[in-house]
């Protein structure tokens, strides 16, 4: 049977008997919204008392909010390649900033699975990896996968070059360094309105696509680049966080790094970025303003969905590619395998299902099979995630006893169970290990790995990690 004929059959309206008559059940749409470098701790629906995110909160109030969702890699490239391809990073070898297509061959990505079964698939801005700020300034496609999409749209913006009041916070102790680009902590209180910037343009294009009615159901990926550095937002989003001096920094303890391996010290810290307390507080304020700006753009997209009349037939997902440190342990940004960096916000709203909060462990890999099953589509055999759709009816349901994440830049691996966070650097553990009791020490201040009374726990976690890596290799692309 030709593929296009199969697609028509798979997405044809299902016939349901109602009162002796048949009615058509329309295929479900998917609206996938992803923020870049967003920690769940910056969202008011996850408990932040300073940064208010009313639009994301409203989605959480209507959907299922997951409190322990983990990415599979703690920076953009491998994380996105993983959940979009359906493979763990070490199963594909995609550990950097590139498309998974050369590795996966003709295997279907998540949006491609929907496209090949009759869906209109489109992305607006960053879904696969795209350089920020460089790729946004140039307006290019980044490490995209053209086969995944029916259409694709980029959202060019000025980024760190935006007109306004800017300051470079990183490696600028004497205040003489100009505002610069790259992966640099820069805050710009920008002139003009929302639509000057990439995320404003993304919201406008996504809203336009949602309002455009078509015969096919849609899988629409909406990629917001904030709060990724530079922390650029219209100046109107900054007043709630000013003066910056009023902002609190996370709890810290003396000699916090003394009991962790060198590889466990994050690549960006207050020390190596030479950020004093004033600059640290301004970094938090710039991040929060960027989050508030992004939240407003999410609100525009959700409003377009309501106004289009398709809200009752559209599954909405909101998440991030990984978390982010905002000064915890004197760490900043991503890469670390601590919870602030490895955990992601995740909200799934399915029409007809009651709202809830789920504390079960889930992985971003689980989105592919879950959404395909919710839309009655065939899931490719290669997909390594698990269907978590039952959690949307029963938040106490569990499918995992551990979440797995990697930090290729640090040669690190995380196994996160209900009680323990076990981190190992290098496969032979020669880079050191960390063990945290997440029930007694949720902020991860006390590394228990080298204490004799935790030797059995360490041995068990090491064994489980070895087994996990062996399983990935047994089910990699060569099988």
C-alpha cells in the first residue's frame, strides 16, 4: 500500500456508535511548546514567589503538571536530538550540537512519525538545535531536520544587539567590557515591544498557523529561545524584579565543593565568571524578565488556540530542553547533573482529562510514544521512551523506577531514583562519584558517596548504571 494511502487510513476520522448512529471522532492535534534553558524553579506554578508566569500557570491548572521530569542530556543539542529521535544520546552517539539524521537514517523522528501518518507538521523557530544567539541573529535553520516538517519557519531577532540598556555580567569585574554575543551572561532591557524579538515573532507566526484551518490535523512545534542567554526582553518586563539588589540568591554553604569531584563543579560558576553579588542578582533579574516575556508569548499562542475553536481537539505540551542553575552551589547555566539542571518543567493538557499533579519519574523520551498513542498512531519500534498516558488519568501511576540523564561535556551520568541521585563521571568512575539522599538533602549539599555506611547503595547504583549503559548499547542503531 502506498504511504499516502496508509496515511489517509490512519488519520481518517474514527467512527463511534452513538444512539444507534455513527459520529466521526476527529484526530487530535498536538501543540508542542518548548522554552530554551528554562528551570522549573523559575515558574510560579512550580512554586516561584517572585517570577510570575500566569499563562503557563493557567495551562498547568488545566493539565497534568509533572514534578519529576528529566531530560536525557543537560544541554541543548543532545537533549533535543534525543527526544525528537526517540533514542537515548548514547544509543545514537549524538552528544553534540547536530541533527540526529545521519545516525538514525530512515527511522522516523517524532514529528516525522506524525507527518508520515497524515499530519501537517511545522516548526516555528528552535525545535532541533539552533545556535542562540548566533543562529537567531542570522535567521538560519541550525541543525534542523527538513524531513520532519511540512513547513518550517525561523524567527530572526537582534538578540544582544537589541537597542536598549545592556550590561555584560560575565568576566566584567571592572565594568569596561562592552555588551557581547555568544554564550555570555548579558542583560539587555530592550527598547520597543514584544515583536522586535525572536519570541514575539514566533508567537505571531504560531498563532497564524493555528488560526489557519486545514483538512489535516497538525503537529505544531513552537520553540521559544528565552530565557537562554543573552537575557534580552522588552524593558517593560523588568520592573517586577527591580531594584535587582532586592532579589535573593539561593542558599549556599561554606566549602560546598570540597566533597565533590572536580568534574562535578559546573563549567560556569560565580568564581570563573567573576560575578560579584550585584551581578549575580542582576543575572537572576534578567533571567526572570526573560521568563516573564516568554510566558507572555505562550499566552498569545494559547489564546490563538482558544479563538480558533480547536482547543477541545488539541493536546498541549509545555516543557524545556533541560534545566538551569541560578546560583545554586555557585553554579550557573546548564551542563551540571544536579536537579536544577537535569530536571525540566513538563505540563501535558489533554482535552477531556482532569487536571492533576504527578510526582512519578518520567523522561523527555516518553513524550514521543505517549503523544503518538494518544493520537492513535503507530509508534516506531526503535523508540526507547515509555508511554506515560496512564499518568494523565492516574497521577500515582508509575512506569520508571529511575530516570537517566547524561552530561557529555563532563563525561557524566545520572541515575535519579525516588530517593537517590547518583552521579558518576566517566564510565569506569575514574572521574569520581556523587550520591545524594534526596529525601533528607533535597538541595544536594552532602555527597554521601565516600561514606562507608552508604557503600551498599553506591555499589547498587553503580551496578544499575552499568546495566543501563549495556542495555543502550544492545539496543543502539546497529540493532
